[in-house]
């Protein structure tokens, strides 16, 4: 791939001396869905596929960028003096530069950058967070800024919230920035405290199932879900319940105060958030105790809660997950990411992977008319420079 990218770089930008190669992965979330923005725990890991960039520093403040995934957009050029959203892929990169500047960092040097990503687009595996954190990593290095990865992660989330206009939580940027080989991250989204938990499973693989149903309308529905939770939090606080986040409640506390939540819809959304947070902690405990069957059961319960209470699954995700539940060798399966299409994740015994893919693939196609893709996840390192070219 590097060869093809290099060739393209020279074709688009001409030959340059100082070329560096950077990489930021995608992520899959094992459990803890739609609770990062409710101050809950999440348990994602970084993948081996992601976004690559060949970057050549410029002495002026101009960025010229080209994506091999969006060739028809040609070279997108902007300077740090004028950062305006233009509804192209490069907005994610502009947003990063914008937030660096708004936070008071001096971005003097631009760059010529060629991107290539192998994360399936719009599949809920964080192709946008990958691009954001990749850009953040390059802007830091280009300008010699003293910024650690957690700060880049925060800048990524701010860019998505403020520049792009999607009120996402911090999970995706954190996972792709801070991932570790063969480890999942238990992240407390309230404090940003985190722990790595080994996820190299004996005889079992993480199989990602792509419904190939694009996440249409996902952003607006995502913002709606978030607004429901915020409204419920306000109802509870107005009634004197002393919490800062929805996930400060455990199930028992939720049962005691739920009558203060004014809308029925918000009530079931909160029930998902509170129960999901409990499931994350239980699932990490079960992993530590080598009780993988329990982990799988919690994954299944997570899907049911996302389907019935949070209502972010839809027919394709429900179909593929139900097929996975019935397949031989499955330990557990659930949707992953924002939902409304995109991917589901399952744990499958290595000896059954082939039959699992065949069974789930055929049944899914029969039920939906769509063809699913399957990937075996390799849990990998977060955002980094790969080397000089
Ligand atoms: C998207 C968002 C994340 C998180 C998930 C749902 O991926 O970017 O912040 O909220 O949805 O868990």
C-alpha cells in the first residue's frame, strides 16, 4: 500500500524530500454503547485497519490534501487564516486545525498530505475519528507542539462537536488515539481515567459483521438521543437528585428516582444507559475471571437494551445479530457504534468461524437482501508516526 500511496503522492504534489508516514486506526466497541456522553464506562479497542497519511511539511500555513478514498474531490486546499466548513471529507481536518488555534496553539506550518483509509466508510468503525486524530497527530508533529495524545483526543472530539456539528462523546477519538495491541480500554468517560485490559482470547476471535446498511440519518437521531438523556438529567436534577451524569445512577437508584423523568421516551433511554453502564463493569470482571460465556451473555443483553430501550438498532442490525445468536460457536453478539446500520460485533470460537460466517451471511441476505462483510479484528496500537519515507 505504501508504494501505491507514495506513487500517488508524487503524482499529486510532486517529489518532496521530507515525507513522513502516519497511521491512526479505526475502533470497535466491545460493550458500553451510547453512554460515553452520559458519563459512563465504555470498553473499545483499536483495530489494525485505519487511515494512513503521507505528510510533507510546508514552510507556509497552507494545507493541501488529497484523499485516495475521495479522488473526485481532487486537492482540497486551505490556509490556517480561513477555516470554513465546505461539506467535504477534509472538513474533519480543517476542524482539527481550527480547534488547535482556538485553544491557543500556534499552527505555523501547513503540509501537503495524501490520505488513504481502509476502514469501511460509514460502517460505525470510526473512520471520522480516525481521520481527526490522525490530523491532530500530524499537526502536533509538524508544529513541534507539546501536546499529549489525550489532548489530541479531546481536540478531535471538539472538532466533531463544534466544527462538524455532531455531538459525539469521547469514546471513538480516545480508542483510536490511545489503543494498545491486544488490549481493550476500560474508559471512564466522566473522569477520563482508563485501564488497559488484555483481550487476547484463547480459542475465540472478535468477528465484526458489517451490515452494509449505511447509517442514514444517524447523526440527527444520535443528537436526538443525546438530547433526551440531557432532558432527563435536568428533570432529575431539578427534582433534587444529586447527580452530574445519568450514569452516576445504579439500577437501584434509578428505580427510586425514575418517576421524576417527565417523558416516557426519556425514561427508557435512561434505563438503557444505567443498565449498560452496569453491564460494562460486569463484563470486564467476567473477562478478568476468564468467564467468557458471561461476557457473551452481557453482549447479548446490551443489544436487546439498545434495540428495545434505546431504539438505535433497526432491521438490518437486528437481523444480523439474531442470526449470530443462533449460529454455532457464538459466545455473544451485539451492535457496535452509533447504530442505525453499520456494524455488529461478535465473539466466536475459532473452530466455528467459517461456518459462522457462512450461516450468518446467508441468513442475513435472505432476510434483508443485503450482503454482509465479515472481518476478524486484530486489536492494535493507537495513532502514531510509522516512519520517514
Ligand atoms: C458514536 C459516537 C461515540 C459513541 C457511540 C455510541 O460512535 O461517536 O461517541 O457515543 O456512537 O456508543
